[in-house]
C-alpha cells in the first residue's frame, strides 16, 4: 500500500500528534508499506525531502503556541502528491493540511481516514472567552470534519463518546496510539540513576513524583503544585520534565509557594533523553483531564512506572486500580496514596512489574497492525 499521512505539525515539533504520525509511519513501513507525510514547513518555503512534502507556512502562535498555517489555498506541492498516487489518505489535523488531504483523496477516489487527536473544547480559552460558545463551535466544526471522511479513528473510548455526543454519525474506530516500547525498556544502572538524581538536586531517599509533558494551562499542573505545598515537610520531590507556554507561570507559582526545594523544573529535554528521565521517577503523576489518550502515560508504564493520575476516562486500559497505580478524584485521595507509598515502598515494586505488562498492549507493531487492518477494510469497501 502507498499511504499518505498528513499533519499540521512539523516533525521537529514535540507533541502527541508528531509522536503518533512518526510511530505509525515506522510501524507501517515495517509491515512493508510505502508511507509519505504531507506537513508544514517551518518557513514560507515549500520543498520535498525524501518521504516528506513540506508546504510553506506562516506563524500563527497568536491562536495557539507553536501553531503554523499554510500560506496558499491551492498548493503546487499537492500536484507532486497526486503524482505519487497514494492508495489511502490519513489526516491527523483538522486545519491547514486537512483540505489538501481531502483534495488528494477525492481526486484519486481513495478513502480518507482521520484521527481525532485533540479535545478542542479544552483549548477554547486560546481563542474564545465563552466556554459555552467555544464548545458549540467545536461541536459543529468536529461534526463537519468527520462528515467529510470515510472513517474517524479515536485513540480512546473517551474521544469516541465525545464525538457521539457531538452527533457525529461517521464510522468511528478506537485504535490507541502506539509507542516504541523498547526505547523505554532500556535501564540505566542504580549508580547512574542516583548520580542523575543528585545532579538535579533531589535529596537521597526521597519519593520522586514525575510529570513529563508540555507545560500548558490545560495540563493543570497548578494542582500538583498545590499538593506539593501540603507535602512540603514529607520526603517527596516533584520532578517536572518539559517546558511550554505556561512554564514561566508555573515557576512563579512554585516560588510563591516556597517550593524551591520540593519541586524541580528540568526545562525542555531532547526527545532522545526523555526515556532516561522516566527512570528517575518512582511514581508518574498528572492532573490533566484534557488528554485524548495521554502518550506520556503510556511511556510511563512502558518504563515500568506506577501511576497516580487524576481520574479520567482516557486512562481506561492504562491504569488498573491497585495493580499498577491509582486514579484520584480529590486532594485527600492523592495524599492517601502518597502516604501509602511512603509507608509501603515494596508496593511500588509489584506495581512496576504490572505496568510493564500493560505497556505491551500499546506497542508500535500492535498500533500499525490495527491501522493496517482498517485501511484494507476501507480500500475493499471503496473498490
């Protein structure tokens, strides 16, 4: 099969959509398929580089940090895509590259698949002061996009139910995004782990709560800082790995709560180094309810980390209560689990083993096989 993947996010960006597209590309290629990606250039210049078609774009960070939009409606690079003659088109964003994806699919009479990666109603504060009006706009926009496609992939049942609530009638298929599990299975020695912790200023013997992700408002990291202010006198450290548009605000908040010795910000970390940082934690934590799937949760369990995360339906099949961690609904529940970990550290050892077992369900080969099966079904229906 010749598969065209489209995305508004340049491969150099760091987010879940980029991870999903890159992993799907490599997984499908391992199964013998040809895969190319239509995406946006980081400049106004359009070009082709091996398997990637880059369309010139301009900065649109006024709408959302890091966002870019294509510079022309009718783009000559699309003609090059049409010459390649893909058998199926798989869109991963609803804006700049969606129209070219639709155009290619319609002109070639091939199926158009779309993955709905983002719960946009959690992001309406970037462009709309009214949450009610924002949700109304998102509902109708999502229904419109879905109606153009032959099938919509959702990474979790949570997102599928959301689209059903939007009255989307198009075929919906749940396929969790896969990650490169082997990358997170690699272990560093105890000595190296202790040395890295010490270099970061983590006191020896402390329970390390680990957050990994983009620091944006919708991630709700303020909640974790509030919890840490209560835990200030406990041997607990919160290690925040990553950065983003809300990073400076969070650092100011941590300073105002006198958490300089309790909370450590690493800043932006190279994707190649992130797997090592997972090994510095004892317990992965996240307070977000805006995730469609939450790839960092999957990376955490693939690294053998237990989880303590705010309850959210995106965690179905990821967190198994009292097996590899917990979901919390309140501050009291969060504190109860932290105290349990401090009192019974051996509990985390059994949780780590279970996390590794669960993580295998989210591997790239499993992800690619499920998507391949969907492609073949749609191509069969289209002939």
